[in-house]
C-alpha cells in the first residue's frame, strides 16, 4: 500500500559515525514529522515540516541532529558523530494538511543502534 | 512543561475482561486528543480521536474514550477485550496553538487467551 516508508529498517553504526535516515511520506501529504522513541518510552517529537519548510525543530536534542525536506516530499534525518544515547527507533509520520486535527500516518521506523 | 501521563505501564487481562487505560494531560487550553495503537510488528495507527462535540468518542474495534475536561483526562475503554487486542497503546495530545503532538509513554496490554 501507499503508506509512509522509512529506510533502512535497521541501522547499526559505530560511535562517532554519521548516519542518514530516510522517510518517504504518503504522496501529497503536506506535513511531515520526525519522532525519536527510546526503549520503553513513547515517541518524542523531534521536528516538523510543512512542505519544504522546517517550521519547528525544537525537539532536536543537539546540533548533531539535522533534518531536511528540500522538495517537500522525501525527508532525511541526519545524525552526525553519533553517540550511544542516540540509539532509538526513529519514526516518521505524515499528515494530509497542517493542523492538529489531521491524523498522522506513521512509518515502521528505523531502529538505530550505536555501538 | 507540557506532559501526557499514562498511569499503567503494563496491563495483563484475560479475554472478555473489561479494559480501562488512564490518560491525563497537563495543558490548560483547547486540545485535540488521540489514542494510537501499535500491534506487535506493526506501525503506530490511529485508534480514535477527539476534537470537539460529544466527549464520548468511539473508535475502531469496539474501543471508546471519554474526554473529561475538568479532570484533564481521556481514558480508553473496551467492555470485553480479545486476545487480538494485545498491543501497546499510546495517548497523545495536540494543543491548538502548536504543531506537535505529545505522546504518553505507552501502556503495554497483554491479553491472556
């Protein structure tokens, strides 16, 4: 089906390496969100795009985290100089229009493990 | 700080038992409320939502939730659970003046056959 697609599903990296996580939202969806879900926790907001504009990045934990959505569709979350505390599942979600009344459609996530 | 509290981290029930999962939030303004579910090996999906109107909302698979504004609560209920309801359930709140949705830590529900 045409759901939210994330790749890779699993990523293992050594501490200090850079990683890039990809999200393909549902076609035509304006809003795109990134979340970080640590073990035993709920998803925690990282950043939000409306089309190509990054309107909120208040949840990014440090300047090692960077997200982009240059053409308003596919988005990439990049983590530089990874640390062990970055190990988590990274979820992407999209919604058709802006606004909190729009349900978010989630991808399967990328499970990132930092050794 | 904005927060969403789910009272039970892990719930174990037998089939046909009644279910109530608690959710409280800390915002004072107008909110939109959600319950999401994650079945084993699957992605998060919307179970039900409340925006306005009747505070008792019905979702998929026989679930319902009641918004009680005075208690800042949005508890999830099901009269008779099934083994297939085994999943993790997340309460989430959106405050109208903001973009993001804040999730609770989740409740892992295990139904014994």
